[in-house]
């Protein structure tokens, strides 16, 4: 018997952190993920690297995928015996044509599961501080699709009944027919002053909220350019205020921030920004390449206990060393004996994941501070010190140590290569002033970025430049770039904090 199984999974409304644990677990295991246009792209990063990802975006594009085509895609994967996650925006059971896909499974005798998701109506309301029910004014709730409001004859919406309904009415897919819908309500006796809230792109950094009433809402949306995907809330509960609208009050809400690290680093950075309401514009400028297998590195890693001190200067260094040790059939005990110093709380935290506490972390995360502070604590003269770090790191750290009489082994466990991107999209966003910040987290990201994006295009835009610390700032200034902000703490978290605290 085929081991094919179909999971109809709700992907939630947009904010990837609103995914359920069950959804996450299935996404991480699936052979194949067939996903809708409304599914947040960040969610797909949890898929297996070898999983097949099939987009069936119905909303946009020149050739929208038809339901029949989706069935064919599912049938093909079923016949291949795959574990299929059919990922749908919001909840699979609400306006998602899941019934037809379940019928297909039953017909094919393929087992299936349905995993609920947070529907966009609930997220839209909660992420604006709107409460869909209210003890005083609304004890009923109705979910309606605006699609069925077209044309009188095939209309299956009962406007007379809805106009008489005293509670809250939530419309999905109503934007193209908002004129017709609101007119029908008024024609059926609903008070034209009934409050209406429209929320576009709910729970994302592009969330927009419009508060109006039944009479004016269609015109207001046209004027403000509020479009699908949007939720329309109609009734006495359709109101909020600046204090209740917590999501849009976040310090970085709606800010578009370019991030320029390597792919993995950018993924983590993007999640941190999203958490603050900002939208990350990803431009990977570098690639991290392992060097632990090099002939001159292996003997050093095999004999780490011969040193007095091991220095890590980045989390990348820590990860590469431990993965190399593991490949050598060894573990954390290979580091037994020497003391361990980390520049930066990120490398120290990464080290602690392997069960090792750093003996020394300087208060300032630079090579110079590291040596000065450590030398105050103990004499480094004659000490054997190994630097497990990037092959392109500055030589100020080994130089300062050598001056103090230490015997330094500079051991490159990884290197950083410049990465080329298609700059078209970023350039058009820059010239349209649709970017608020460009962030840099190392000198190599600065160099690679400006090899690809001409400096005058950045200077001509209103964009601001943020740097993680003094070395990165120096590199920016050397290239003639104006730096608007330098983080006090030289970590990604410190950079996000600095962006949050920035005032004109
Ligand atoms: N199953 C989905 C609904 C699919 S129908 C769910 O449970 O949310 C598509 C409609 O959902 C859109 O036209 C829009 O009305 C609504 N929608 C989906 N995501 C949205 C979002 N992030 N913000 C506002 N509305 C959204």
C-alpha cells in the first residue's frame, strides 16, 4: 500500500509566529508542500532542504492556478507515495475549498488530517485591538464571503437577514464588491452610520487599518488605496484607538529594513525585525565557507588542549569548530584544559549551547577591548593562544596579543566570500524611497554590498545607514558612506535595539 498522506494545514494569517506547533512539525517533515499565495514565505524556511515546494497562488499572477490543477498536483504526489502538506492561508476550513480536496483524498482512499490555523478575521481584529464580541453590544458573530455578493441572481447572500443581524459581521474577499455590499445593507435598512473597520495585510508589517462607516467605507478605501487581502468588520464592535492598536504602535512597525548578512544570519535577523513589526528586505551579500577540513587547520583542531587560551570571535566560528570536531568523532571534551574567551555575547551564547561556559567575555565586543580587558585580568606573556576565527579577520587582535608576548596561532576555521545578487528590485525600492534603513553587520557585508549597489544610488535616496559597531562603521566611512547610527552593543540584538531607539 502507498504511504501517501495528505495534511491540510492552516498556515495562519501572515505573521509566521502564529503557526501552530503541529503545523510546524508537519512542515518540517513533509516531502512536498503545496502552498497558496497567502501563505507567509517565511514559513517555508522550516521545510526540509530537499522538500518539493509547489506554489499554487490563486490570487495573483498571469495564469492563476485552477482548483482542477491543484487536484492534479495532489494526485501526482499521492501516486508517488509522498507525505504532502497542503498549506493554506488562515484556517483550511474557512473559504479555502478544503472540502473538494478532502473529497479527492476519500475518493483516492488516501488518509488525511486537517490542522486548524488562525483565520485572518481573528488575527485582523486582535492585531488592531478590535474585539469581535462585546458583553454589551455584540453577542453574535457572522463570517461571510464577499464573493457571493456578485450579481443579484446567483447571489446566495441574504442581505435582509444580515441587515437585521445585531452582532458583528466579518467579510472575507469583499474588496472588489464593497460598493455593492454596503449599498445592499443600507437598502435593507441597516443604519448608514454603522461602524466599519477594514484591515489589509493583517498581522504583517504591511498591515493597514481604515475606520469608517457603512455609508463611506467603499469610497474611503478607494481613496486610501486599501485593497485585498483585507478583512471587513461591520457592526458595533468595529472600532479601536491608538492605545488599543498595539501591533501598529510597535517602534519599528512598517519600517522596511535591508539586511545584508549571509543567508542563515539574515534569516535570524529577519525574525528579530519581524518581532518588532519591521519588514526585512533580504539582500544576502556574503557566503560563509567552511575551512575546517584544510590541511593546516586539522592538526590545530586535533590538539586544542595544547593551548592556554582559545579565542572565539563569532558564533560562526563556534559552530564550524563543533561541527568539525563531531566529524572527527570527538566532542566538547576536545576543548578541555585551555580557558576560553569569546568576543561577543552571540559567540558566548552559541558556545553555551554546546555545554561550555566562556571564561572571559569583554564588556566591549572588539578585538582591541578583548586584549586590553583580558590583559588587566592576567598576564598574557608567553601564553599559547589559538584564534578560531574567520580567514578574513583583521590582524589587530593577533598583533596586540603578540605585542604582549603571547604565542599566537591564527587558525581560519571558515572564510567569507562575497555573494552576487540581482540588484534590480532593491534599486527600484531605493529610488522610490521605499526603504527606511540599510544595515551592516561586518566590513565584508559593506564591501560586497557597495560592489553591487552604486554609492550614489544610496546617497540619492532618503535611506538611513545603520552599523553594528566601530569596525563596520570605519569601513563605511572609508567608502564615503554617511553613517546615521552605530549600535552601542555590537550584536544583532543590539542593532535592533538601536534602530528601535532611533529618533530623528
Ligand atoms: N482560509 C483563509 C481565507 C481564505 S479566503 C483564512 O482562514 O483566513 C482569502 C481572503 O482571506 C482574502 O480575500 C481576505 O479577505 C482574507 N485574508 C487572508 N489573509 C489576510 C490578511 N493577512 N489580512 C487581511 N485579510 C486576509
